[in-house]
C-alpha cells in the first residue's frame, strides 16, 4: 500500500501500474459501470485523473490487514474539485494488487443537509 500511495502522490504512472497484477479486477459494487480490468486500464484511469486533478493527494487513514486483504479507509483530496472518503478492500498476492472493491463517496460540505433525510442538530 505504501508503494501505491507513493506512486499516486508522485503522479508516477509507471509506479502505479507496477503495483497491479495482470489479473487485476477493480470493482465498484454500487457503480458497476466503473469496474476496471487489468493494470493498463488502471494506468489510463489515473492518467486521466492526474490531468483533471493535478493537485490530487491520496492517503489511507486507517487499515486492517487480514490474510491477503487490506481493508482501508481512504481520503482523496482535490479529486476533480472535491474530496472523497471511503473504504477500499484490496487483495494482494505475490506483492501485487489483484482485486479491489471501492466504496468511495464525495464528502459533503460541512453545512450540507443529508439528501432526503433530516438535518442533524449541532451543539
């Protein structure tokens, strides 16, 4: 994970691609059209992200490792003008990322109400 985060924050496309196995599958369970197959598609996606978001930074704020899986809380800052937070479950085998499941969402503004829900009281 450290190698991937370093490559992402360094906008190093070769380094990003080198973190993924040839059989990599990235899944977005809530958005299946976003699924990714193979390290070349990962590279193309991040190339586009780096162009659209030249100031993007990525960090994993918390993580739990169980066997070959890492369950991490991630924070993307300045991703196309917004911050994203969520969980990514990553499977690593032989030092390469083989699978990921993304549960990322944009961060609401501090004063935004929950869509369709009650506005929460603050002290």
